[in-house]
């Protein structure tokens, strides 16, 4: 596959990869090809899926119940811990080596648009499979299918506390005086799809439709004893009970114009500008509706808009994108030990990401991580970026890398004359690399 | 800014501002010792669980499991959640109070994110749309306080806080690591950051964080003692040049297992308030602490031992400046017809009134300014005598 140009890689990927010469100009087709091209280096970082995890989760749950998960853990618990440690590395290492940066960015974007975050031990083994199995297969498919996969995923069921929601008139509801939990119903309408144009009644009725959903080792289903009998009137449409009706609701909501607009806006704001051009958002929304919620045509509209190739970089890299971009520049995966500037036993990226304001898989709310620059520029976060630049400067600058060449490789013509002068003016090579990595130029995309 | 001089410059500025004898502005201000702490309780705190209306006949039926556990009685109508017991000495000393059945004007949607923006922006729009400038009400208020400077208002924490964002310069504080850069390397970096409109201000403030790092105890608050540490940090800021501080306290969204979650949250919040009092020492006497949240939660417990997003909620008040020992507000009742949309506690007081009365009493912001510029559309009504 052809290497992307600098602006393609910076705006739509994670920046240039050490050792790979960038392509010329700007080519939307070259970016589109990344959506389906093979990416062996990235795929090496895949971790086991849900099917392999279920028995391990059961072993861990049993150990916990017997209170031996720390003192005398079973083989399953140990294996699960091993996988969870790999999961944490994958978030940074996979994009750090990826050839198809655009696809990796999209995977992160959708996992943020439809967020599940680790809250407690039960969610820890479920969040990475959510990204791999509910998000990734659908980033070149239809949003309606992604919404079904994410709504039904056990991580989502747990994260938005759907697991125990009981229809008030269901068998269980009547017997045990239990009831609804409308958390998932609300966030599905507010955050995953429409964002506006629905009422509290729609939320409550949707909660009734969703009551009884369950997904565990036995697979996804609606539990008869918890499902609310009778018709539900949601957004003017009538639904009965059961899994097929839930999927029909998802299709209907995915095809709403509000969902089209909110989805287009989210994509354009992520890649193009905090306040994206209105004409771009409108054209993207139209492509979405014209293609039965398929996402690839929407990406194409965005990539061929003039704003996609502009040399001014209006967006700020999130801490995750920032760390990955600097790893790529240094040809590192983030799992190295013994690097100068870091502790002897490794880079401790889990702690680092906390300091930078983006702890791994722990978005602060169902809204996910912020998508606008100001949110990532609190003084403590700026300070943490500088600390990272200092340590990375030492790690890759003390091995003889010339900071001027590195600046040229990282930014090419996009590097301002002021940045070039500053990088060249540093007393030591490592400080020159730090100047580059801590510059606003390097944080922008 | 000359970075080599910044530390010295800060120290001079700091000592001058702290001494009423050498700064005429501070000296001239009769109220220069008054302090305000605003805690943004994110996630929608369940007011009916924190301050339980056990005297209302409808309460027990609405909360079959959540009403369990006998907390300390506040008066013959309200009972405090058992996990907030550490705050009872403050209540008895008249340094703790609550405002019940209160909410922002936001009524359409029950969205955390719209609700929090509305809470911090101070808008009176029913749909939560922020005011034109999309700034924070505390920032606008700071611009109206005579003698206020860039360090008068400070947000403490890792994230930015909309409440203090806006045209008035404010400070931001959080502990950071020491830097091993050479002075020249730092100058190069500073020059690049200062030339970028997005980075200039936060970078300058980040440098000041580094300058003030020494002499501070501890590091980034984390783990069990983190709220105590946070309270201590805020107190230290307020003993310096700052008079108004704000921080976020998240984790109140409890759709299930609320009994367990609430105990942890209230323990942490109690820690933070007690640490503020201890850290402020004598200055606690002229301090008001106000904890506000985006909305309340459903009057009825939901089907999973939790509560869903609601409307009327609770504000927490503390401090030596407070006329405490009372629950402010008008109780609407919990009968089906008394509830908002038959599901939520009916708000009877605009939550913006409480900070408005506090800003008037503590910092002399005028009623007219409060009702138009700080909180557009607010009807200030009669001050319930919040501040001593």
C-alpha cells in the first residue's frame, strides 16, 4: 500500500511512521484504500475475543466469590490478568505501528462516540472486545449495524446498567416489585444517535422495550420474565416485545435525520474543526441517509471536501493521539524497557495517560473523551505534555537522532520557520527533540 | 514573560497580595477576607438520599430499599444519610446547611451534559442553551468584584472548569512534577507556546504551576485519601492570593447499587469539606462552601436499586460564614400530584439564587448585576439570610 502524505497522515492518521517515506500531495483515494488494506503490524496486537474470555471471566468470578482471586488464583484468573495487561498496551501500541492510521483513528472515534469505559473489575475484560467486536467490524459498514452490535454488547449492558432493568408489568416486575432503569435508553438516544428531537416519554417507552436484554456466555437474548408486555410507542412508532423489535427500533432511529446530522457533525468535528463547516456536515448527513446509514460514503464526502486538504491544522491531538504520534516518530511501540528518560522497567504508559488526562479505557462519562481543543488544554495537561516531551526527547534524542531532521520528517513543509529555528537552537540534541514534541505544531493535526 | 524571573515575580506578587498592609486595594476592601468555594457535584446527586425527608409520609414508599439505614436527624423532618455523619459536628456548630427542592432552570431533557453546562454557565434557558458568550457564571461574577485580580478566582484539578472560564482572567492550580530542562531549552519551548493562540494562556499557567510546586506536600491526589488532599490543596490556595475556588467532584450518577455508591461518595465529600475547614483555620470563619449539581434524581427508586435522572435536587452549604443548621427552601411534598411530571421532586427554588445571595453578601456584587449579568433572568427574591 502507498504511504500517505504528511497532511493525510497527520490529519487522518497518527502522524508519520519512522522509516517510511511519506507520499506526495493529498489523495482522498489513498486514504479510502486504508479502510480495507491489510495491516499486519497492527494486527499483531490483537487480543483474544469474547468467546475465549467468557470461561476466564467465569473462573475469575468464582475465585472472587470464594475470596481467593488474590491469594490463590486459578489458572483462568491468571490468564485473564495476562490478557488485561495486554489490552492496556494495545491501545497505544497498535496505532503506534499501524500502516493504516485512518482506520485506527476511526476505530477510536467510534469507540468514543459510543463509549463504554472501565468501571470496576467486571468491565475490565469486556471493554477491549467491545472495541474489537462491536465497533471495528462496522466502521466500513452501516451505522445501524454498529448500533445493534454496541447496544447488545455485554460491555454496554453493564456500563449503562441495563443488566438488571425489569419491566414493571413483567412477571419479575410484578412478583418482586422491581422496575426499569432508563440509563441505556436515554444515552442511546442522546449520545449514540439523535441527540435531540425526542421526549422523556420516548426515553421511558424505550426503557420498557429494552427491559430484559441480557448478554452473557450463553449469548444475547431477551429474558422473558423481565420483558415488559404490551405495545411501546417510541418516536411515533409502535413496537411489541422481543429482540427483533429492539433491532427494528435501532434501524428506525439510525435512519432518523437527527441521527444523520449528529453523526455527520461528530465525524466532521473530530477530523476537520471544532466548529466544522455547515455545508460539509449537511452533505455528509445526506450521504448517510442516501446510503442506508452506510459510513464509507460519508467518509468520502469528508475526505474530498477542500477543508480536508487545508494546510492549516485546526484540531488538537488528544493525549492518546499525541503519545502515539511521538511513539511513531521514535519507531517505538511503548512496550520498550531501558529507554533513557524513562524508568528502567518500562515507559509506564498507564500512569502517563492518567497524568495526560486520558487514562486508558476510562473515559470520564458515557459522553466519552472531549473532542474539542480547549478541553485538552488545562494547565496541568499542558504541563504533562511537556513532561512527556522531556522524557521522549531523552529516549529518542540521546541515540543520535538529529532534531532538525526529525522536525523535517514529522512536519515537512508544515513546520513553521519559528519551530525550525527553535529546534536548531537547542543546546543538546535531546532538548531539540523535546522542543519539537512540546511545540504546538506537533500537538496540532 | 521572562521565565527566569517568573518565580521571583510570583513570590513578590504573592506576598504583596497576602498582606493587607502593603496593598491598598486589599486594605480598602472591607470584605477582603471573605472566601467562596464552589464544588461542582457531577453526575446528578440524589438529594432525596443525602437529606432524606423522613417526615414526609410519602417518602418510605418511594424508597423501599434506599430509605434503609438510620442516619442522624437534622430536625423533625429531615434525616442526613448515615455516611455523611462526619459532617454532623459542623451541623451542630451552625456551619452546615442544605437547600432542598432546588434546580437550575433546565427542564427539557435530563441530560448530564446539557445540565452541567447549564449549571456552570448560569443560563435561564429551559432547554439549557448557554448564554451567548458560553462562559461560566463565576467568571462573570469575578469581573464584577472590585479589586479582583487574575489569582482571585482559581480552579483546582486536572480538567478545565467551565464555571471559571471566560473573559475575566482566572488561575488554575494542580500539582505537577519538577522539570529537568535547561533554562535555555525552556525559553525556546515557552517562545513557541506563547506564539500559539491556543497554547499561550494554559502554557503560562502551567509554568506557574511548576514555579509554585516546591513547598507543597504530596502529589497528584489519588486513591483513598484523595478528597482530603484535594480539600487541603484548595485551602492552601485560599490562604494565598485566591478568594474564590472551585473544583469538580464527580461520581454521583447512581442508576444501580446506590446504597453502596452513595456511602463512598459522601465519605469522600465529607473528607473534602472537613479538610477545607482544617486547612483554612481561622479563615474558615469567613468562608462559604457551596456544592451544586446539575439536577436531582427520580423520586422513586428505580428497578435496580438506584435512581434515574430527575429534576429537583439538593445544594450543600458549609462554612463559618454560613448561617447554618437549617434546610433552606420550600418543601413541595412527595405526593403524586406534587411531583414534577409525576416522577421528580418539584423544584421550588432556582439553584442560582444561592450563589447569587452568597456573591452579594461576601463580595458585594449588586442585585441588579446578579439578575442580569451573572444569572440572566434570575429573580433574586428575598435573601433567606444565608450568610452571617
